[in-house]
C-alpha cells in the first residue's frame, strides 16, 4: 500500500506488488498535476516612446495551452534601466497572455527588456 511524502505525494513501498506499479505511477502523476502550480516565464523586448510619461503597451503571449485559468503575473525591468521607467504593470491577463504597460520617466533608451513570470496556483 502506497504511503505519502511529507508534502502529500504518494509513492510505493518496496513491499508493494509490482503489478500495482501502474496505479502508483498514476497516483503520483495525479498528485503532481493537482498539487503543483503551473508557471511560465519569459522576456519581452519593446520599443520606448520618445515622449516622457507617455503610456505604452505591448502584448505578451503565453505558451499555448499552459494555463486553464488566468494566472497571476509579475513584471520587472531587466538591466540598468530600471529607474528610467515607471509605472510597470500587466492588465487584461487571461489564459493566453496579457498587456504589458509602462512609460518612460527619463533617459534616451530605444528599447527595454522586461522579465515576466505567470503562475497559476493549483
């Protein structure tokens, strides 16, 4: 009879019948599928408006079929240009992507790279 890890993942014991191995693997796969969140991460490199404090948006697309409900999204600017942009955020989050929003507050950069991470909790 299988037992569980401290976090609730089932595993077979050495005394379990070999013919029940498919059930043990199925139970473990089901536990992982239902107990672990789904995530995706990436970068978006976008152009920068010439005017200061002008809101700009860029579409970000998630990997197809990754999420079944809208995930939580976090965004941050990569590199040394962090202080040149504000505010930075995500809107319109759904299972296929989101809109990235930012504005330039200083500097003359032509493009920025934004790091994003999306997490769907179980």
